[in-house]
C-alpha cells in the first residue's frame, strides 16, 4: 500500500477553518449532493491531506511529512471510507472520457454498494419508451440519449411542421413534412452512435395497443397530449400498471404553461387516477367548465426555453428512476413552473384509497 497514490475525488470541494490550539476543521463538500462531511485535523494531518494529489505515494508523504506509516494509513483509510479520496487508477471508466463529467456527478452519490460505474451501467442497459416527440418529448429524448441510455422506443404519429421549429429540438427546416420519429431517430444516432432506437409512427388510442410495445421497457415517459393529456395519461397508466412499469406523466398545456407531472412507481406511489379521483385539479375552478373558444384555448403558448426547462426536469426524474442515485422528486406530487420567478408550485397527490387503478387493499381482519 505504501507505493499507492491517492487523490481527493473530483466531486469534492475541501474547505478548512482554523480552530484553537493548532487544530483545524476540514469540511468536504460533495458538489452534486451538497452534503458536507467535516472532521478535526491537526497541522500535520492537514499537511498530509494536501499531498493527496495523485502524484505522491504513501511512502512519499511519510518521508516528506515525517509522519508514522500507521497514522497516515489510518487517515487515508478513513478518507477512503468517507468517499473523500480514491486510489489513482482505481476507477477507470469503460467508455473513456465521454461520460467523465457525468461520472463525477454520480460520484457524489456513491455508497459502498452503489458506485458511479453501476449508475452508468444501469443507464446503458435500460430501455425507455417515449410517447410524443413535441415540445417536451424531443428534449427528453435528446437528454437521455446524451446521458447514455441504451435503448429507446419513440412513438409519434405526426410529421414535422413549421410550428414545431421554434420550441422542439431535433428538427430543422429541411425536415418539414418528414416523419418525426424518423427524423428524431436519425438525429439522436448522430449524438450517440451506440444507442438502439426503434421508431413507431402511430397514434396510440388504447392500453391494449400500447402493452405489446412497452413490455420490455424499464421506464415509460408520456409526453403525448393529443387528443388530450388526460386521455393519454390514462392510457399510459393502465398499460404500465398491467406490467408494473414505472412511468412519468409529463407534457401538455391545459390551463397552465409548464406542467411538471407525476413520477409513478406502480403500487408504491400515487398514480394518475389518484390525482383524478381525488379531484385535485384546479381547485379554484371547481364547478366551472372549460370553454374552447380561441386557438389559444386549443394550443398553449410557450417558448423554447420554457419547454426545454420543463422537459429536462422530467429527464432528470427519468435518470433518478433508472439509476436510483437519488429518490425521484415528483413522487406523490405534480407541479407547475412559474417561469417568471423560476419557482415550482407543487401540489401533493396522496394515494386515493378508492382509486380504481392502484387501490390500497386493507388487510383482512382475523376472526
């Protein structure tokens, strides 16, 4: 071990504060998780810590600091256990430098059983089904392809139109009139040549139609809002519950401009029907009926920045579900993005006891 080199991990930002009697407090900030691990050091230990730069061996530090081997090894073992330092060349990513920054992000969430390599491997072995490649779905697809998700099924019945270009990524003027799924698949393969993409140009109108398509999916993301987001959410939820597949319900413009939808884990979290059955939608408008009068009533207004921000919140949720590096934020809730203040207005969605889709079964009383 004396010839091994250690380095403070890239995800760590160390800070030091001088205390009384020659003591120091070292605070290590995990950049992505924002967790802080702090502990006391003396002057000699701090000097040793500064030499853990990946260039010096343990033997070098012992010689330069005139510290005992046992004291230094105890310090290094502690720092390694707390995921503050790592051995040089101990971690070599399979994909070279491509995912280096992403792996550094995951490093903040490593445990003894879940490593950054394991998080990335889960992405590479996942299959994600995305319904709808519009203002939300196109951005979600691009972000997940860039993250390294291995397999996709993309579903959309439409061709590219001029009105798609201001807010939907993946499409250009030369794509007008072409199938969205074909154009999107070709563009996404240019981003990541190792991804496997199946495009389906079809309007999904029933759960029975969707079930055979998603049977091998790790996650389903609903971004389809035609004919209505409520209808597509119901179809996707019914199909996913039949196969116990996690799903994210996003997209759609109906009384709001940026809907951040539920992340649903079947039989563990509230579902779409819990939301509908609980009559949580637009409490201030309860008793009123929507009137579709103008074109704006049919198609919500938005901008590319709003669409991309909302979509990437969902993409981040998808990565949490696929890797498990953190708990999804949109479980048992929905939200709207206030794009003027850039804040999320959340609405809690408790599981509805009488929900027809995920009904909570009460245990039978024994006689």
